[in-house]
């Protein structure tokens, strides 16, 4: 019984640490690229923003966790298109993928084809405004939302600090 109690205490402390991550103010795109790119909040302001509908964030079972309202965002692929991949020719791009990473070691993966060669890429946004607040006022910045996902929480990620470009072998 004491062991279970200790585990519950440790897990609740771990969950609390997840909630209290420091907001990120920039992220780096590196890995299989010809030159790394660092995107600051100011640099993100240079992209065209789009008003987005409210989105219900669900957990893995489809239960509602939260509703994101009054959203504005920029397409992730618009940012990634500024990075030249270290690819010998366009044919190999199908083997490339992007790993988005947060300080708590949470990771999210998109393939090159998913972002640049399918309709999904037209619905993956970096959130620039939420609830009427600009990105520099949002606690969970820099975040991603995929508007067309069925279970939206799986690819709703906050505090992105790095995007690693990799190639499948």
C-alpha cells in the first residue's frame, strides 16, 4: 500500500511538472538541412496569419480536454519551406520527416509528404493568437494544432523548442 501511495505522489508531481513548463520564445529547425534556422516570436510575426475556427482538443479516447477559441495561426509548412533540406534530389523527399520536440521530451512527427503533398499540410498551424491573446502572452507557446485530426490532442503540442529534420533509411 505504501508503494502505491508513493507512486501516486511521484506521478502527480511528474504531471505537475508537465503543466509548469517554461514557455518557449523560439525554436530551431536543424538536422538534415543545409543551414539551421532559428524562428523567434518576432520572426513568426513576418508570416501571413489566418483566423481559425474554434477547435476542441480531445484525448486519445475522444473525450474533450479543452476548447481553443479565437485562434489565429500560420501554416507550419510555410515556415519549413524556408529551410533547404539536405537532399540530393526531389525524389528522396518522400523519405524525410520532421520531429517536433518540447523541453519535456514530448515529440510529434510529420512526414514531408504529409505536410507538403497532402491536404493535411494545409491544416497544421503554429498558433499565433489564442483567446484573443498574442503569442507572447500565451503560456503554452509555441504550439501546434492540426485542425483536421479526429483526436486533436494527439498532435496538439505546446512549448516547441526544436524541429529536427530526419531521413528514413
